[in-house]
C-alpha cells in the first residue's frame, strides 16, 4: 500500500485499472461457471430422457423435456411439421423436405445457443491479451519518472531511485496477476463450451431421430391423422 500511495498518478491509474480487470475476471469466472454447470446438467438429463423416448408426442408429454433447450428443439420441429402439412404426411418428397428444413432450423438454433454459452467470455480474452502491456506501460512510465528524479537530484544513489523503480515494477506484477488467471479461465470456458456444443448437437440428433421415426410411422397411417397431435393418455 505504501508503494501504491507513493506512486505517480499515472501509475496509480494503471494499477487501479488492472485491479478492476482482475475483479471483473473472477466475477465472470464465478457467474459463468454456475451458468455452464446448470446448462450441462440440464442437457445431460434431457438427452438421457430423449434417448428413452419413442415419438415426438411422448417428448411433448415428458415434464423434463418441457423446459430448456429440449423444449425449444421439440417445439421447433413440431412447428415445422405444422407449417409443412397440417393434415398429415404421406408424400415422400414432402417428408424429405420437412427433414431438410428441420435440420436447417435446428442448426440455426444450435448456433444461437452456442453464442449464448459464449456470451460474457470476450472480456476474459481482452484482459488476458492487454493486461501485461497495460502493466508494462505503467512500469515504463514509473521508470521514466525515476530517471527524471535522478537527473533532478544529480545523484545515482540507489536509495534515491529504488523506490520509484519498485513502484513501477509493481504495475507489471499487477498486469501479470490480472492476465494469467484471465487466460486460464478463458481457455477453461472454451473447452467447456465446446463440450456443451457437443451435447447440444446430440440433443438435436436425438430429436431428429424422433422426427424420422414419426415420419415413417405416419406413412403407414391412414390419411387424416396428424403427426403433430399429442397422444391422449
């Protein structure tokens, strides 16, 4: 604290900026870790339920699949079925078209969810890349002032210049303290987000399997049956 109090105002500003960046990094780390953990648990649980589900109608009735990403995916597929053929599906070209459009819509949905997973991690990359240079700027400024002090005092006594150099080096240390955790946290989140995207892709694949199965069953049902109807208990 004494070194901070004795530092030049520019060096103080650099130190305060780096301390704020470090606090921001750890705040993002805690908040994002909680968010990604909840998302991972939800995706794993919903994927397990989808793997045991036979039709889209059963997926609609499953309480676990009525929230979160699974609900969005199932709703998107059912909406595409309703838009394509409200009265039933019996034409192979129409069925192929529904599959293609469903895949396209789910791909867009996966992209949106992936961007939501990554939301908030950008500042970590910026802090990790710039904090060492910001600290270095404070160090250069402090050493420059130390040399100016040497010229003004007309002495090279180490006791005169050492405090100023130590204050300047403190800025570099704070830059590393802010940058290193930010880089490690960002890389950790990048790996977790990649894993979540894999789970999200598995979820889309499971729903597309239900769609394909329902389309095959619909071809063997008499006209008038709606694929999008939920079976009654």
